[in-house]
């Protein structure tokens, strides 16, 4: 049970951090030439989506009750 709670906490922190950087610090997603780093942006959005999917799957499978 403790491992599930720890995993949930880590996933939630990753989710919040990803959304925070995407919304409040979009300049961290640019290169030195002020161009948007598309690879980094896609990776960050993918991380947010995958973490959300993982939390949803854990909830639906009854791990978070």
C-alpha cells in the first residue's frame, strides 16, 4: 500500500510540475535563439498525458481507494 501511495505522489508531482512549466514558464521550452524547442514541448505534453493516463488507470483498477 505504501508503494502505491508513493508512486501516486511521484506521478502527481510530475503532473503538477509539467503543467506549471507549460503554463507559467514557457520560455524554458525555447532554445537560445528564442525559437520554441518543439521536441521538448512535445515531450512535456506527452509526460503530462502519460502521467494522467497512469493515474487514471490506477484509479480505475482500484489501486487508489
